[in-house]
């Protein structure tokens, strides 16, 4: 009997059997066009319906690097006890980048790829699966469905991702990139030794040094001395380069710390100036308020003008302003009659003489 805490394929009727189970391997060659293939790096994945349910199962293949891999088909349905083959192609541009990385750093740089694939599967209704039965596919078996069916599959998976009640089986697969230089097979076929096969798996930049070390027993003492001196010189250059890198790193760290301090100082100064500016502004506003309160207000000025007008009217009625009529300019401006004014003045003088 199977323990309850272990999930088997029979307990997941909506799960597809996936081959390979855990990882996908892409073989990278230096010049793939010379090995008789189409010049591409690809692998295949088989999705099999185990037959635990009589209904069809839908699948969808996702990847963390959609621009690096071309998956055909990336979604579809599988009938009970049948299988679907999915072809995954590594884009040639990325293949060249991976091979350049191998030449510089070796196979170990490709052994820790973070690329992953996710295969999802779920059960679909009979009405939905009936739309795909006996439908021709572009490119024959394993090709793409027509546009309308692809759109229905996409809509179904969008609904499935938001529906928590629909069980979906998820299977993750890691990616491995393996470089095949083509020398290993030739060495084995021609009876090559294990050492030759091992050395052929090294990058091209390391191969020359390996060959020199293998031929050291054939070198003369002068050649060995020159080789040691060359290695010493390269070692010194490497040490000097490492020292320069360390110095540049320290300089960058110091510059970064100085920049942080300058930024903090600038922010503190700006904050202080802003606070001081607010205080100065409030003081100047208080000063303007006090100054305006100490001057003559508009109300007082109106009262003074009104009193002056009343005084002028009273003086006019009493005749006290008639003397201004004798002044040539002011009298004309005030509208006094000069003849009447002179008669009034003579009359006043005559009355004084009498």
C-alpha cells in the first residue's frame, strides 16, 4: 500500500507523464551545420496521457526564458492513452553566447543554468475537447492548432489560473547545456586515450597550455627555462592585474562613501536653510504688519477729508474765502468773480473809514 503522504500518478488523474522527468538537455556544438543536422540545438519532450481518466487532458508549457527557446506546440490537448511530442529549439544567437561562455570559462560555467520549464496539465470537458478532435494541424502531427482553437486554449488557461477549484498539475524541469566539441567521439572511435578525451573537453583557450605540459618531457633544458620564465611572467601579470582591480574597487568604495556623505551633508544644509527661511519670512511678515499698523489708515484719511470739506463749505457760506478771489490764479481756479470781489472789498474798506 502507498502511504498517504506520497502522491502517485493514479491519485492525480489530471496529471500527464513527462519524459524526461527532471531535466532537459541541450547539446551545443561549435559548428552545428557540419554535423549533418539543420544547425540548431534542440530537444524533445514527450507528454503521455496515463489513462487514469476517460477525459482529455490539456497541457501548457512555460519557460523562464521565452526569448531563448521556441516551444512547438506550447499548448494543446492529449487523448487518453496517447502522447504528444513537444519540440524545444534553442535560438542560435543564445547558442553562440553559451558556446562563447564555454570557451572562456569551461563547462562548469554552464552547469548551473537557471533556465527552467514548467509543464501544466488539467482535465477539460468533453464539449471542449470535441472541438480539437479530427482537426488538422499546421505542419501535421505535433504542429500548431488553427488560430481559433489556440485562442480558446489560451482563454481556458487564463480561466484555469484564476479558478482555484480547478486542479492543475505542475511539473518543473531544469535545463542543462552540454557542449560537444566533436573531438571526444573521434578520439574514442580512433582508439584515443582517456587523457586525450578528457583534454578535448577543455576550452580552446586552455588546450594550448595542456598540450605544452604534455610535451614537457620532450623539451630541452633551455625550452623548459623559457617556459618557466613565461609562466612566471604571466603569473606576475595576473597578480598585478588583481592588485589593480583591488585598488580600483577600494577607490570606488571610497568615492561611493564620500558621495553618500556629501549627499547627507547637502540634505542637512538644505533642510536647515528651509527651516531658517520659514522663520525669516515670518519675521518679515510681522514687521510689515507692524509697520502698516503704525501708519495712517484709509478710514482716518477719509474722516480728515470729510472734515476738511465741511470746513470749506462753512467758510464759503460765511464769506471768509472771498479774499481768495483777489488772487489772480487761485481766484480763477476757485471760480470767484473778480469784479464782485473787488466791490465787496471796497465796500468793506468804506465801511471801515466811516
